[in-house]
C-alpha cells in the first residue's frame, strides 16, 4: 500500500544518508571501502569514482553480468528493493 511505500522510502533515504556519512568518514580516515552498486546511474557512479580518486584512492571497478532470467528471478525475490520488470530489461541491455 501507499503508506508502506512511503515508510520504505523514508527508511531507504535515512539508510542512504548514513551510508554516505560513513563513506565520507572512512575516506577521511584513509580506510578501504567497497561500493556495491547496480550501475543504474552511470553518471552518479563515475562522479563518485572521481571523488574517491581525487581523495587519493586507487579504484577498481568490476562488472558482473547475469542472464535476464537470473536477473528477473533475483529482482522478484528482493521485495525490499524491487524494480519494475521493464526497468530490469532496460538496465540489462
């Protein structure tokens, strides 16, 4: 329902802010970090990569591909971060 979606959005927003704060804290301390992302927003990911490198880090990016069937199955199993089926197809291309 709409109330659950709104609550989920609020929780997701708070989690993202906490994650961003921790990332900045770790970068400031020179700690190693791993960023796990779908790559749905390539420009955002590249901007983050540049910011990390500008902070003196070496970076490495890995891409993992999965079949459409596997991707859709994983997406359907992840109720907390579900993507619309047509978006999964678009992102896989």
